[in-house]
């Protein structure tokens, strides 16, 4: 591609993206294609000679786009959001253009220094302790793995990196923790059987007294409690593990405390929601995802530690070919995580934080919380529906309830969800809470407003009425 063609297609693609973002509602939220449809529509032969950009772009529009699920759709209510925003997209374009690989300070000083700065901004916005230092990881899963590895090293006086794990090390998390904890435990060599799942209370939050009981019992049996992973905003229901109680126990027993606040962490930028991080002074490590609720393109996870020295001691490696003259005076982020090569992720975050400012982000988060309250009230007052968890932030867990037995209700709600999503007008996903099948209305897309939430509610009620008129009778 020559420079003129690059410029021409560059303009065309930016126009295409602008139209896409503006006209998103013409697409079904969740891709309706069946397995194999996309592959079946593509030429399977690797081209011997390069194709013209025009042909590639036509295939993108005709075959790739129908197989895309539109995460930026204003009626996106599935999982949690993975927001982007115009400033973030433009920064990603610049990042791709620069093509910098930012493994150490010298390989792009601006990337290292900007990363340090934007993470200080995030730390202060959330109200994390000023002593905490941050680094960008790709995802919360990786950040949790990094925390588990660091906790493992600290628990073994930094011997397990050298000699492997010699004694059973234990990890504690709630039965509502994200699956990335189990994955991290397996990868970090603790062994899946060495996770203790701590019971939760009626609001699905970890019960600190149960945690303490488990730690004491394990110590009495000669095992070594190494790490507690608490969740601020569980995936299923946004339950908040109580950090003050958990933190005191960790401190008393010398156990590493990692906090997974992947989605909910962003809410701490609101003065009225700061309470979600009460007890954060006890924390050894903390992660939240600007790529979820802070308008920054996937992937971008902000990971903070109280003691960078233990993180670096776990991950540092100094082959001759990576040595630079500045190593003693700069941050080389390759030693703050798993990978060597690093993308310039700080740029998109910087663009977002500068473009929206704290107030712009607070306005968006507040509006999503308000919309969730609006939806919650509709659920609460409607005879066909039941609210299934407290609504503190922007997730509403609910289900149809016709008074049937629990296994019938699970089935009804599973089929009901499929029916709602078949419309293509909204996309919601589900979970189970204490064995009950629950629909999740996760509000957090940048463009979601009152209109989309009201329409979603109307669609849900209409579907419920149709449903109640068929096989199942509702009060
Ligand atoms: C509480 C929690 N932790 C971790 C994750 C995993 O996030 P990531 O995709 O960044 O690894 C999620 C995903 O939704 C989550 O809700």
C-alpha cells in the first residue's frame, strides 16, 4: 500500500467508524450468525498475491460485520460493558501508527513516564492510598495472576521462584469470586485444591468470620495461608466483600490481600460511592479495568501495589541484551508483570482522562447508576418479576417468578432470556445466585440512556406477558 492509498483508506475508515458508532442501533446487538457461517462466507485460500484493499474491505463489511456482536451498542446489557470512546479510538490509531514496543523505559521513555502519570491520576481519582504505585496489565485476570505470584513469593521468603513450592500454600476467596482466581491459582502452581471458597452472606459478600476460621484451621494443620482475593463488585451481582474486616484478618495473619474490583472500581471516582473501598488501606494489591467502565478501549487494566519492591523481586530478569544505562533511575515496566513486550496502553487512557476530565466520567457513571435504580424500581413494583440482589451500582439481577418450584423457575428464566435476546434489540446475560437462575441487566454502555433502558423494560414486560399466556400462568 503506497502512502497516498494509506491516506485515502485512512480517511475512509475513520468515516466508516464514525458512521458505525452513530448508527449502531441498526444492528442486532448480539450477532445472529450460526457456527461456521463466517468461515463459510470467506475465501479460505491464503492469497498468493495481495488482494486489493477494496476487496478486503468489502469482505469486512459483508462477512465480518454480520459476525460481530456490538459491544458498543446503546442496548448492550450483557456481562459487563467493554466501553470505548472516540478519544480512546483515536489514541489507539496513533498507538498503532507509532508501533512502539514499550518493554523498558529506553524503548519509549514517553510510554513509561505517561504510564506512571496516568496511574497516579487513577489512584487519586479512586482514593487509593498515595503510597500505592501502578502499572497497566492487559486484563484483570493477568493482574490477579501477578498478585498470586507475588503473594506466593512473599509467603516463601522469595524461595519458590528458585526452588519451587515446597509446602502447601493456600488461597482464600469467596464462593462468588470470578473464575480468573481459580485460573490464576492453577497457573501460579498453588494447585486448585488449595483454594478455600469462603461462604457468602445473604447479599453474596464474603463473611469475614468464616475467612478467619478457615485461616486459623489451616494454620493449625501446618499449611501456609498465602493470599486472600477479595472482590469489590462480584461478576454475578456486584456484591462487595467487606475490606475492613477482611483486611484486619489478613494483617493479623500476615496474608497478602489482593482486591479484584474489575468493574466496580470505577464507581469509587464518585464521592458518594467511595465507601466501596473502605478498608483499602489494608490492601497489598488492587486491580480495576478502565476497559470496562472508563471509556478506554479493551485492553487496559490498572494494577496497583503497596510495595513495588516485592512485585519487582518476583518478576525481574536481567539478561545482558536488555540492560540500559538508565536502569538504576527509571521504571522498567517489563519487571512489573509477566510479559516482556508491552503495548503503549497509557496513551489511550491519557486521551480519555484528558478529554472527559473527572467530571465527565463522574457524570457518565452517575447516570448509569441512576438508570439501574430506575430499572430496579420497575422490577420491584411489577408482579411478574422478582429482584434477586441489592442494587448499589449499575447492575440489576432479577427473574420471572410465577410462584413455581425452583427448578421450574430456572427453566422458565433460561427460556425467557433466550426469547428476549432473540429480538436482537437488546442483549442480556445470566448467572446463578445460590443455585437460582438470574437475568443480569448490566448498564454501562457509553451511549445508553433513559430511552434504551425504558425500551428494554417494555420489551421484557411484553415478552413476559406473552410467555405467561402460553405454557406458564403468572399471577
Ligand atoms: C470481578 C471480575 N474479575 C475479573 C474479571 C475478568 O476481567 P478480564 O477480562 O479483564 O480478565 C471480570 C470480568 O468481567 C470480573 O467481573
